[in-house]
């Protein structure tokens, strides 16, 4: 039997929704797309983002602190861990059900709570940029800066929001467990908004940061020696001159071409830029590695070469 193609699939925001009921509905659709790939003969590892979910958990924990003075503030790393468990629970349940519905009984599903080591000297810590949680008034923002050591920023006239650092992932702490689980045929959900930690001797200290899922899944794909990294998002393909009259959708790009487009500024920072960077990084890391950027519902077509934007050497 031919060796299965190994795929790391990175789920974007729209694969999970923003609220509990939205996520419950979204994971059913997401599970269908993932099991489609399994039926195509692929071995799939699932990674995902967690922006809205970690924001929600963070808000809930702040409310708890306000309600009960005995409750200290919850570190962001703990909020990330909570969001991983919450998303993993919904995903693993939906995947299990979809596999059973299709008569696939030999693929167990599990979520690995994943810590991702970052460098404490990463310059991102000096320039927190990722907004998280709800908007608050200037007065509340001042209180949060004083009491919780938060960095608060005014956000385009809509109020103040906490901003946190988004350092580059350096190491996936649980990688050998993840590898063992994948190699023995489990469908693994991992690295979903990796819990950022820094190393202090044998101690891993939670960092006040969030990790970009595009970079975390790229590292996961490299570490698992995957054949494909599929980054799912809200567009079917990546474009040059996005949103302009001369917009051109890309089907197939080499690493060199993509790097040129990056320097020409075709990809918006904060959205498509990190995806293209992660795709290029993965494709350039070893011959035969391919990255794809596409829509969730197009992932099967993309793996068959019918759509999406493909990055290769
Ligand atoms: P995700 O939750 O999947 O990370 P983002 O909103 O961060 O989604 O990024 C995807 C968005 O990037 C697309 O919906 C699109 O609006 C935007 N985008 C910016 N530049 C481009 C481009 N050059 N080609 C395609 N989409 C682009
Ligand atoms: Mg994004």
C-alpha cells in the first residue's frame, strides 16, 4: 500500500465561529472537510487558531476577578490552555461522530494540550501588537494597567483593548508525544493556539502572549515531516493586488515567486502576510513539501490540485 500523505491542517477563525453555539455548529462542517481528506487517503493532524475563544475566556476570568476579590487575575497562558481544551473538546467530539457516521471505526481522536516555547528575548515582547478581549473605557483601561500589568491601547475610536505580544514559536514542547500518537494512527488535534512558555531551567513559565497559528502549524508540519501544510482561511486563493481592479488569483507559486510578491507588499499584515510567510517557510524547508492556502470547503479539491494556492520549491 502506498504511504499515506501526511497533512497538517490549520483551521482559521471561520472554521470555529465566535460563540459557543457557533462553534458547536461550525465544528460539524469542519469535521466533514477533515474526514473527506481522510477518505482521500491522507493522514491528518489538526491545528487551529484561538483568537476569539481566548478573548472570551479572558473576559470571563476578568469578570470572576471583579465578582470575587479572593480570585486573583488569570494569566493569559492559562486562558490559552482553557481555550485549547474547549476547542479540542468540541472538535474531537465532532470528528469522532463524523468518522463513525462514515463507518470508520479504527481512527481514535484526541487533543494534545500543547505548550509552545518562545524566546524570552523575542523582540515581539517589546512591542505587543495583538488585540485581545473586549473594549473598555479609558478609566477601566487605566485600572487594568495599574492592577494587572496589562498593556492597553486605544483601538480606532472604539475604546481601549488589551494588546499582547505574538512571539515566534521556537519549540513544540509535547512534539514527541504528538509524533507517537500520529505515527500510531490517531487523529490528533494539537498546537491550537499553543500555550506560550519560556524556559527557566526545568521550569516552563507561561508567557503573557499569544502564538500565531500559521507559524505554530508550520513548525508542527516541519517537525512531523508532513507532506502538506494546508492553511484554511476565508478566501479560496491568495491574490496579487487583492481587492483592486487588477486582482489576480494565484494557483501555483514557487518559493522564489512568493518571496518576490511578499517584498512587493501584496499580502496584508495581520491577515494574509503570516499565512504566506508560513506557507513559504514550509515549502522551502525540504524538497517535496507543499503548502496550500484555501477555504475549508475546498480542502479536498485543493489536495487534488483543483483549486487553492499551492506553494512549492
Ligand atoms: P484567519 O482567521 O483564517 O487567520 P484572516 O482574516 O486573518 O483569517 O486572513 C484571511 C483574510 O486575508 C482574507 O479573508 C482576506 O480578506 C485577507 N487578505 C489580505 N490580503 C490578501 C491577499 N493578497 N489575497 C487574499 N486574501 C487576502
Ligand atoms: Mg488570522
